[in-house]
C-alpha cells in the first residue's frame, strides 16, 4: 500500500530526497524558477509544494504558513515519506552582532513555543544538525555574504513576545528583549526550536537559515529592495547547502 501524507496529500514519488521549508507560499513559486523540471503538487489546506532538481539532487520546496504546529506537521509528514534533510528558510528578528540584511544560521535554539515539548520532553537547548549548519556556512561564504551562526529563540505569540503592535504589549516585549540579550540570542522566529526538536525525534536533519529583517533592539524593518536582494541570495545558499553531494 502506497504511503500518503495526511495533510499534504503527497506520496513518496511526489517528493524529493530533501526539502526546503518556507513560510510564505509565494516563495515556493520564486524558488521554483531555480529548479530543473519543477512539478507543482496539488495544494491542500493552503500547503503548497513543488518538486524539482537542483545540482542533480531531487528537492522539494514546501510551504507551511506560520507557526510551530503546522511547520512540524509538514516536516513530520515529509519525514514519513522518506526525506532526511530539511532547511527552514525565512526572515527573523536579529540581535547584535548581526546587522540588518545579514544572514542568521541556527546552531542551537531555545523553545518558548508549545510544540517542541511534544518531541523533546527533556526541555533545554536544542542543537541543529552540525553537517547542515556547516553546509549553510560554506554556501554563505561561497556567495560572499555575512552569516552569523548562533542561538535562536522561537515563540508562539508574535505580537506579545516578539514585536509590540500596541501600547499594552510594549512592556512585555521590552522585558523579552532584555532576557534574550542576556541569554546571548542571535535571532528569534516562530519555528526553529520545534523543527529541530521534531527532526531529532524522527532521526532526520534540520537547520535554519534566515535573513535578518527586523532589528531586535530598535524594531526597525529592512527596506523592500534589500529584502528582495537578500531573499534571492537566501534561496541560492539554501539550495547549494541542501543539495551539496559532498
């Protein structure tokens, strides 16, 4: 009997041997232009996937939207279908020494979200796959960009813990920023810790590459031109790293 992923709806023949996980489904279309013979798979629940070849390796690009629960569902189902390597790419809030428009690579992650505990009941710091981290660093150097490797922290409540949208959240977010600074956090997002925890439990490899787009201290956002340029470089770095046959 052929396996089928429950939510994605894909079978093993539909997907590659490794995957890049993205939040924004529009990024699937933009990355697909870099693949040979891309095949877009049927979309279920807004979960968009394309499979093609890059550097002779069959790769899937899968969108999960936002947040740890759905991100780990996508990783878990793709792992069930046989995939072994996952790179999550996207944008993140960054802290010194990272500067706006520079790249952030997860070495470790702290979980302030509710999903990681289902896979990692011991809690504590989670460690990304060392080989994938090394591949991402090598690819970044090859493309001549500045990349920082360090500690990520992942949250569920974006507007309560990461970015204040109203006066009521300002104090809470300020306390969070101070705590993150004291812990030496490089970047914050909503998925990395859960993805690393799920990957470790499932025996697959996961790491994150993000473009720093929001200053964790000033809350200033990266401009649209630099965002577009950085995104294009991020796509290339992730593809080079995950499809590296070495």
